[in-house]
């Protein structure tokens, strides 16, 4: 499941999962990203989910969105019917709110929502402990689209919500990996073995998540902490 990185006798820790997610962000970067890329990638994620056991066997639904970093929608779709409460195949009405909350986390931190979730867990804290309030949802499934020649900020965000943090993250990351391999012939991409987080190329101001065994030099406070949300 993790390319032999982790022991088969023990589940990976939150710190290991956070470090793996961080390495995925550094590895899976685009030479360019256009509106056509967004549509093609979105349809690829939709197709992959429809063929998965979650949907084909268990009847789960999914909401999917690709946005620019400034918030303009490039792709949006639903797998399943909205609003139902009795069928497992239906997508709940609050699914879009959860998806938007995950996107907000990526936009605020520059990191995948799965990395933020597991990084907070590795510190032994809850989202509330690091100042996450309001329109933020710390669930895996939202992933930043970085360009290879940019160290400033992501250009877009891919987000999928199907109710499983880990599976939603893997759905998005695997689809991005395969899209890069097929479209740009980037077949050698493999995330590095987790070592010290964060990896090179990340913004110092956002290097705030750590855990046992993964020290971060000059770690800044959580990007959520300076915001005063009141009582």
C-alpha cells in the first residue's frame, strides 16, 4: 500500500502519513495546467471512482471539484444523486459544504487537506487546538496543483469528497500521478521515502506540521492561529 516504505506488521503513524503526503505534493507537479487539463483530469477521477468498489459495489457517491487558487471553478460534478437519505448511492446535501471546507484548507496552507489532517494528529492536537474554525474541513481529499517552476503558491486545487479521508486522498493523488504519466510522459515520478518533513521547495511560512521522528527546522506557528475568530 505504501510501496514497501512501512512495515507490514504495523499501520503507518500519522507522522509517516503526513510526510508521505508532503512528498507527494513535491513530486506530483505539472509542467503546465490548463482548463483542458482540469476537465480531462476531472473526468479521469470520476471514471476511476465509478469503477471502484466504493461506488460499483457499495453504492457510495462522490462530489468533485477543481478550482483555480483564486476560487474559479474549472470542473465540477457529482457521482450519485443529491439529497437522498435512504440510499447509499446518494450524495448528502452537506457534501458540497465539506468539499468547499477542504478546499479552503488547501488555499489557506498550500498543503493537501490530508497532510494537514495527519500533521495535526501527529502533534497530538485537534483542528480546534490549532485554530481551525468556521469554513474549514480537515478531511483528506483536497490536493494542491503545483507547477514545476513555481515555489510561490499552487495554481489550482483538486478536491473529492466521498466520506473516506484516506480513500478520497488516494483517489485524487493516484489520478494525478497517472495523468502526469500519460499526458506528460512523467513515468519516473515516485514520492521519496519519508525522512525529514517538510521537503525542499515548500514555503517556510507554512512549515508548521510536525510529529515524532519528523522534526521541522524553524517551524512557524499554524497558519490558522493568527486569525481571531472570537468566542
